[in-house]
């Protein structure tokens, strides 16, 4: 499978404290390959389409976030 790579800061909440959740404005939001992403994240939360972010992901759905946590409303 082919993943999605970015050449920018993913804007994790606090990587030094191992908090790899995404901050608002992260380029990882709605940018993953939804066909490859599981339907839920590490916390069991469903993938969520952030209406403030243009979906740039591929596959189905086009709005999965890159990473192990889906940014929640």
C-alpha cells in the first residue's frame, strides 16, 4: 500500500509528551488515503469530515486524517 507523506509540520498537540493528536490547522486533517485508513482511530473514534477543511485525501472516504488519531470536533 502507498501512504501519504507531507513535507511540513504535522502540528501535533504535544509530541514531547507523546500526544500525537492533531491541532487545528494541521495539514494532516482530511488528507489521508481513506481506503487504507482504518474506519476508527486509536481511541475508537470514527473518521470525521471537518467542514472547515478542504478534503485533500484520496480513496474512500477522502476525509480521513493522516496519523493514528482523528481530530474530533
